[in-house]
C-alpha cells in the first residue's frame, strides 16, 4: 500500500508538472496575481506527501482517503484558478494562448459538470470501499497523462 500510494502521488506530480510547464511555456507574461495563485497551487501539491503517507499506512480507512480526496480537490481548484488567471492576463485574452489553455483536457474537465459529479461519486465510493479513492485517482492520472495537447512536446521557452 505504501508503494502504490507513492506511485500514484509521483504520477500526480509528474502529470501536473507537464501540464503546468505547458501553460507557463505558452504564457507571454506572468502577473503578480498568477505568481501568487501559482504559490497556492504549489502549496496544494506540498500536501500530497502527508495524504500519501496516511493512505499508505491505512489503505482501508476512510479518513486518509477523504484527506487525499480533499487534497485532490484543493489541487484541482487551485489549478483551475491558475489556468484561468493565465488565460485572463491582458496579454493572453482573445489570443492563441488563451484558446490553447482552454482546450487543455484538465481545464475542460475541471470547468465541467463532470468534475463535481466525479468528486461526489468518489466520495460516496470511499465510504463503502476506501481504496477506491486512490484507485480512481490513479486511473484518472493515467488517462490524463495521455490526453495532452498535440503541440505540448513542441513548446519551448
């Protein structure tokens, strides 16, 4: 359980970093607002080791899984806010940068009705089968790792 939780969290950071790097490589300017929202997003990422350690130690307990879900929600909402803030920076409004970020799968998913629905279903599932939380996260991250923008490996800074 420890190692699986670690693998999921490592994948979480890797997928997040790739998408984060893509957005920042597209950005023409990073405003103070974006800088501070980015710090909030990084803070949300820093909570992963705590949640991961607890899930790894007690994989069949609901408390650790709900904490992991909370960290995932916090990360997701701060990432959505960060993406939107970059899109709305004056240099990016109505440009290809804004359009490319809006077309990223994480942005589209997090701003859709499917995000709160998936959170609700996961929260209910954790109550009955706690390991479902980290398992759903794992599957979602695998899918997310393949749904990257077509030009993501061509962007440089």
